[in-house]
C-alpha cells in the first residue's frame, strides 16, 4: 500500500466550496469534479503567485498527465481544502500533487497528480519550451524539499 498523504505533505492551501451539483447519484463527489479541483488548485496558485494571466505568456502549460488516488468519499455541503506541493520542476514541465481534505481529519481523502508541460503559445504543437521564469519563481517554493 502506498503512503496515504497527510496535511503535512503540502505547502500551499486553498479552500473551495462544494456545490449541490458536484455530488453524483450516489451522494458523493463525482469523479470528474476531483480533476476540476486539481486544475483549479494549480492554476489559482499560478495566477496569485505570478500576478499574471498565465494564458497570455509566451509559453503556456498544457496538461500532459493527471491521475487520482481515492481514499475516502467527499461531498456536498462541506468545503474542501486543497493542499498543493511540487515534486519536480523540469526544463519544460512541472509535476504537482494536490491533496483534498474535508473536515478536521489529517489524512487526505484523495490525492491527484497533475503535470504541466510548457509549449509555445503561438504553436502548441511544439511541446518543448522552457517553463517561463515567472512560473518557475512561483513553483520553486512549493518543491517538496523546500517545505521540509
């Protein structure tokens, strides 16, 4: 069994409100909503940390990989706390992990992996472009070793 993440594994935090429509027919958060939360946690951090519209940079991050490990159910109406940490900053990519927490517990209810690969904004077919300096500066403080 893999390590179940705890709050101590993350560096940056954001609280999001759950909505009635986020739950599926079984009364728990729909799987697609987890991925929306991961995307929001990453991009909200980038917007806030850089002060820029990241969509207008010469190099933009496109999602190359996502995954999720589910540990327990989440659902409406309680808010969800998202914890963010960076595992790797490469030449053209950033690897994030996002923990989802609901309630007072210390263990994550789910953890996502989210990989941005930076491409040329004018020619997205060019998959190798350097991570923009503003993005690099925003994510380096989130590196796992920087938090320890």
